[in-house]
């Protein structure tokens, strides 16, 4: 597809110094002017000052200027304004106000991570040595930004903007909850949620495997039990392993690995899920604060007060 990745995200927080320390612990590398980099994706997170936590915007990589022209035509058809700035096309979701920039970028090529030998019933690959997964000592570092989850008060309008305007494709739906949308070969890069207020639910960061999820979460929780949200588990929609943590501003951040990939659109049929399968296949049940973040009421009051 012409869209090929979610390149970066800008998040507003009221406590930049504290939140910056969190994402440094999370494994992102501080670079300049509030930016943080991943191993493969480069600068992918920027923190900026804001009265309350919110998703300011994000950038999506496209292949060439023809892709920008096609996106401009789509946005014109649905009546959404936009601005061309060099190799960028900028518009905003009419509901959440989130800025979305399409930018001409080279595709990221990831070097495969070495697969540790596995001992399984009838297949012994590791003999006389401990698993490399328990011998790793280097801090966990996310490989790239995978997806963003955004709550919207007008789901139909936001979905139309992202699908018919920007060019996302629908991977799966969760009945009366949301839509998993993709702008790359990964199962989803954006999850839109039905919500009583426009808000950022979480960002998700790829690591090599389930051991890196466990190691990363364990390191984050050492001395900071308040960071824990939900995990370890495996989602049904998207199939990825997960562990969710909370930054000091109230945003969730997910370590993930082993997600579904859709290389040929013709071979994937979107499904509609409901109940527990819309959330997870196995793991502890999600806490109420995951489904409805603790500060949601405050965000609703803030949104009402600023209207």
C-alpha cells in the first residue's frame, strides 16, 4: 500500500520532565527538543507541553508525491481541508482535532532478530545450555512504534476521515467498541475507539519477542509498581503478546511482539468480534482502569470547560 508506516507521534503532557524520564526507562533514546528514538524507526515520539495529556498529532510515511496528491483528492471528496507543505500533506481529524501529516519517507527495513533455539515436545533444539532469553542483560529497547489508540466522540466521522480520507484499511472490527485500521503490513497501526471524550488511550512499541516484553515490564516495575496496568497476555485481534504500563501523565504504553501481518489485502477478510475476544485470548482479565482510564472523567470536564 502507498501508506507504509506510522512514522512518529506527538503527545502533549503537563509534566514533561517526569514523563520524559519514564520513556527513557521504557527504552526510548532521548535525542533533541523533546524527541525520542527507537532502534529501527528513528525519532518516533515527541513530548510537548500541554495543560492535559492529549494526542497532538502523528505522521504517516508515504512513498512519493503522487501518494500525497491522491490523499488530497480523497480529502477533497469528503470535504476535509488540508495543506501541502513541501513533501508533507497536513490535515486534521474533524472530531478529535488530531493533526495527521502524510510525509514522503523511505520505508524502514528491519533486520530480523535472531530466533533463540526452542525446546518443544518432540523437537529439541537447545541441548545442555540455558535459554538465551534468560541470559540477556542489555536493557530492552523498542524496535519501532507500532500503533496508536485514539478515542473519539463521533466514531463514524473519525472512521470516515481515516479510511476514506487518509487511506487506512480496515483489518477487524469490535462490535460497539472500535475499528482496527492499518497503514502498513502490520494488522493495525490505529485503533479507533467509541469514547465519551476524545483522548489518547495508548501507544504501542515493538520488541523482539515475549522475553523482551517480560524483561522490559519487569525493569519498568522495579521500584514503580504504580506503572503496571495489564499483562502479560495475548490479544486475539492482532494476535500480539502484550504488557501495558502507564506513564506519569496517564497515557498507557504497550510493549508488543508477534503481531499479525497482512501482506496481500485479498487474502485477509475483516471480522467482527465481541465480548472477551475483542480484548484478549489469554492473560489476566483487564482491569477497569484499562477499559475506562482513571482520569477519563477529568478529561471530560476539561473538554467541556474548554468548549
